[in-house]
């Protein structure tokens, strides 16, 4: 794993290993294509071209499930408390409960990674 959070926690190898394992498990549970679109959507909310550690825009998918998931992910950085039960249920209906959990984790971690990059967290942690 690379990026500002990985750099910031690298001084604590046990924590870095646990964080990386947790992050990777969420990414794998969501799937490569949807993970890329979610991370890209969150980065765009922050005004970034790409999420930290990513180097290319994902292939866009126009299927309804992906659109529902990306719309949900875009709300995580600044509007997470305004997400309604109905909107969450829409995601669950599109990708199932395990997918909803993975989506929420991937979007939240992407948000944290973008914020960490924007404030130079590795430099602050040094």
C-alpha cells in the first residue's frame, strides 16, 4: 500500500500491517472496478484528480447499481450525516449488505486518504 496514510503509519509496523490488511479486505470485498470508481468519486469531491496512490481514472460504468453506489460515495466526505435510511437501502438493494459495508469502508478510507494528502499527513506525523 502507498499513499499518505501508509507513510504516516509506517513508523508503527504492527499498526501499518493491520491497517493495510483491513483496507485491502474492504477493497477486495467491493471489487476492483467499483472500488476504483468509488475512490475516484471521493477524490473528485475533494477537488483531486485521483485518490492518493491511484494514477488513472477508472473505466466508467453506466449500470444502475454503479450509479447508486457512486452517488452514495460522493456524499461520504461532507454529507454522510444526511444519508437517509432509504438511500442506504437503495445501495443494499443494488449490491447487498456485505457490499454496502465494503462500499462504506472504501469510501470512508478514500476520504481519509484524500484529506491526509491535502494536509501532508506524513510530514505532520514526522
